[in-house]
C-alpha cells in the first residue's frame, strides 16, 4: 500500500477522552493522527501527558495496545486526564466543550522526548495544545530541534483557545498546513486578506508562510491540495455519515503518509478521501480499518465511475 514504510513519525499534543452522553471514546487530534499512521505500518510515537488516574492508565494501555510508542506520554500527578464533551447535531457534525486545565496542557520536555524528535522524519502538531504556555513552549523548542524533519501543522480552531498571532507563529514553523474551508477563510481574513475563492486564500497563505504544501478540506464537497505549486482536487465520496469526529485527522494521516511515501499528490488525495469517508461512517474517531477495506472502497468507487 505504501512504497516506503520506514518513516518515523511523531505526533505532539492532546490525548483525551471524547465523551458522548454516557459513552467515552479515545480522542484528541494528535492521538488520532498517531493511531491512524501506526495502522498503516509506520513507527509512531505520541508526545503528551495524562493524569495519575484511571482514565490516564486506560488511555496509555489503549495507545500501547494499538502499537503507538508511549515512552513520551508523561504522567502528571497534579492535573487530570483530558476530557471533552462532544455534542453532535442532526448531520453528525460536532461541537466541543474542552476541559481546562488538563494534563496535556503541561507537557514538559525531557531527554527522551528530544531524542525521539531528533530521529523523526514527520512531526505532527496542532494549535489547541498551545492554549497553555507550558505545552506551547515545549512544542516551540521541539520544532526548532530537528531541521530535517517535515513539520505538519493541523489547524484546529477551538474557541476561545487561539489568536491570529498564535496561528501565524505556528504556520511559520510548518512545512505543510491542513485547514478546513472555514478555518482558512477566517485566518486569511484575520491577516488582512479578502477573497471568496479557496485557491486565492491558499496562495496567500503559501506566500505569507514557509508552507509550500497546503490542504483545505471541504466536508462532503471534498478537498483541495497545493503541492509543488500545483492544485489538485477531490470531490469527496458520498457516504452515510455516523459522525465526523476524527475523520479529518485520519484524512490528514493518510494524506501525509501517502504523499511522503509515494510522492503522487492525486493518488494521495484519493487515498486520504477514502480513509476520511470510511471513518465518518463509524462512531468515534478511531475505528479499526483494515488496509484491504480502503483498497476495496477505492476499487468500488473506480468501478462506479
């Protein structure tokens, strides 16, 4: 499925439980990214923190059972493991109430973390983890520690935990940025740019940051990718959505691993779109998906067209 599977991947940020009414599911965008990249066969490490509580113990066991390295998941005795209340509308779209403070707000650097980042090829990070200075400062230190790694910024705008100034700072650190359509319009506007077309906004972000790779997802309408100065498109797949939680994370994990491994932007878009669609057909952010199921999904779609 991948031409090159010896890539080492690190994901930095929040790990938590998404709470749906009486039910809780493992979540947090950086963890969702790590779990999905690991499912594709890549060596994957998560850098985060949990509380000294049952939720933290359960999370670490789940992560380890799924093959993601947990040496850099710290246990914080002073703060509880993260929880997020998730509210779904009739279309399966989610809004979030994110508990503050949580253990992942206090990720502190150490030699184990630094050495794993020095050895990594791909580094995922997001904006939510920067809502507290401790984790933000650790992230910025790590982003500067390995000039050779490919840095992917996964924008996750969760009010009130961001500012345009913070987002610009993080965008300037990234080689690749992933937005949804609402996010890129809000951020570009906040930086003084006004245009209704996504292509114009993408080119503006590319010119005002160091990111030459930019992806914008458009929900059921698909996605746009800027890669090596060319635009690539996917119109999305029509599926019966259960909930959208984590679909964008799995999409990004699939897109980046396929891009870096295989180098074909259109095939990477097709693959990522299939993975995101399959996740949206299941409850929660991390359904188990066999690689053969993704291949079958793409074959069925090809036959229908």
